[in-house]
C-alpha cells in the first residue's frame, strides 16, 4: 500500500531540472547553521535530518560539529531515499516549494521523522526562479500566521516563531 502523496512525479522532474539548470538553486542552507547548531545543542539533539536539503549546504556548514547529519530531498538523486528519523529535522527554504495539495502530507511526514524537534525556515514571497512550466518556484507563498497553526497542530511546544525579513522561522519541540 502506498502512503500519502509527498510530491508528484511531474513536479519531482521539474525540481530536478531546475537544480540542474541553476547551480545556485537551493544553496542557502548554510545561512541557518549557527541557529540550527544552537537549538540542537540546547535540546540535546545528536542527529539532524535536513528535509529538502538541495545540494546539502547546511550539512556542509555543520560538518565536523559532531552531529549525525543526514540529507533528504526527493528531487535530488542520491539523497532521495526515504529517510530515517532523527532527533532534529530541519526544513530550511523547502516548504514553500511543496505542492499545495501535498503540504499536510509533507508536514505529517516530517512529524513522523522528528524525535525531539523541528526547525523551519519558510520564505513568504515569490522566488526569482521559475519552473519549466512557467510557475514560480515558490508554489506556496504564505505568511507566518498561515504556517503557524499547521505546525502547532503537529508540534504543540513552539519554542520560537518570528519573521526575519521575508522568512518565517518556526522552532518547535515534539509533544
């Protein structure tokens, strides 16, 4: 039996093509390394899964810090195998790329993988990149107030929720 749809095959192909066409697509994960490390240490997280990792810049930035770090991205060959749970799941600059009809399933999937906590960064505006079919690469452009109830429904212990420019930052602990 198949689980809920996390990404359509057509959209996976478009995301792969966008990564191949744009060398700098999905490369901003390193910007969140200090905060991720701080929260991981604060809450005793030994393993980190970067969900929607792109080319793995967050992983690279935290290499040598002592974490069991894993990358997952359904549109990146080599890291597209369904991941194992981790103490902390990061999802930086990825949820806005999720197909609207898959958002709840993806959040449920992340919930099933996060043993202790989650760290989300979700931009709320359009991307400078476009998909092959002409759509903006940010399929879901919603403010913090839209995301927060969805996250609180799965992780009731929100540690931090605020905006940094156009980015919603939400940190929450598992129940």
